[in-house]
C-alpha cells in the first residue's frame, strides 16, 4: 500500500501524516552551517570575512570554493590556493549560493537513493532550478537574488524528504512517471502524494523563513499565492526552464503547465518569447558550472 497525501483528516488516516513524520528518526536534518547561511540571506551587513570563518569550519565547503574559484570561467585556473583568495574571486553572492548548494548535497547524502540515478537527477534539477531562479531575478532586476536562488534550490524539498525517508514511494512515482510519460506532479497525484505539502512540512520543521516555506509548498500553484506571489511565480518559471534545458524531449512532450505558467508570466510581466533568451543564458551558465 502506497503512502497517501499529508492530511489532518480524522477519517481514513493517511500513511504519511504529521504524526508519522514526527516519529521518523532519520528525518533530514538541516546542517548547522546551512542554518547560519540562511540567516545571512537577509543580513545586508554580512561580510566575506564572516563567510570565511564559517567556511573554514567545513573542509568540504573549502574544497568547493577553491574548485569554483579555479574554474576556467574566472581565468585563474590553478592559481587560487587559499579560501580567502577564493572568496575574493567569487564574491559574497556566489559564495553564499555555492554553500547553500553544498548544504542540500549534504542533506541528500542521507538518502539511500543518493548514489543512484534518481538521487543524481534530483540533485541536478534542484541546482539547475536554483541557477534559473537567480538568472531570472537578475534579468528582472529583483533585489532578492540570493533568496530566489534558495527558493529554486529548495523548491523540491518534499522530494528530498521522500527520497530520504520513503525511498520506495519515491521510486514508485518515478516508475509511473517514466512508464506513462507524465510529469512528476501528475504521477504522484495518481498515488495520492504531494511533494509540495511534504516540502512545506519539512521547511516548517526546520524553521525556514515563511517565504521559503510557502514557495516550497505552492510552487506548482503560483496563481493561488498572494503574499509571496512574485517569488512563487519566479520559482515556477525557473522550475520549467530548468526542465526544458535538461530534458527538452520530456518538456516538449508535456508542454507548459497551462494556467499556472500563464499566471506566472503575467505576475512577472513577461511573455513566452522573453524566456527563450533566458533559457540560452541558462544553458551557458550551466555549461560553465559543469567545468568546475
């Protein structure tokens, strides 16, 4: 019997509900470094010096900073040998985004699917959506670019929870999706699952800011969002852009998501043609990251 949608209903209790989740011993834990990074997102006074002190506590983060700073994109391959120099090369925004991505990677490692194709696909799509969200925010002159990156990175947090705690349910949805050529949303709907609700639960459990929690829990229904409507719309478009770049055949077969897609475009004052240029810039950015 497959898990059902999270619900507070007293009749016919679902298999996955808040009480079940609260009792799970291996519920993904928000890394301490990540908690500090998320706090810094809204702190305009945070500095590279503070980030350096934080990164030095994590050898894995230090290695990723050095690898990125030595990538061909920055023209200093092989010459950046210290974290301090790496931070100066990358800049505060790039470093924060890199560290947030490392945090999600750390969370995903708790899943038994991490070393399989499903886990790698989930990781790649999360990172690509984050890059797409940051690109859209920059193109739209949105001041909350790092928040946009975090929203894109965490939008599928519910899938991370499924992969970590309910791997059989995760694989079952994936099999239905592949056999029937459906979107993930449609495939999980056939099994009475909703990764948005799961993601919102975990986001609240972690104590993430309300904006992040609501975008995670509403990114497929941006037309229903009000308080955080623009960021939800931006994340929805970023999700679709990332899928179109990474899996063009699947994206073409499924088409855009109708009302939700059109509502997102209207919310941000965009039209479909404007996204074509954004997609090309996203491809270039992802190609650069692939060389890190």
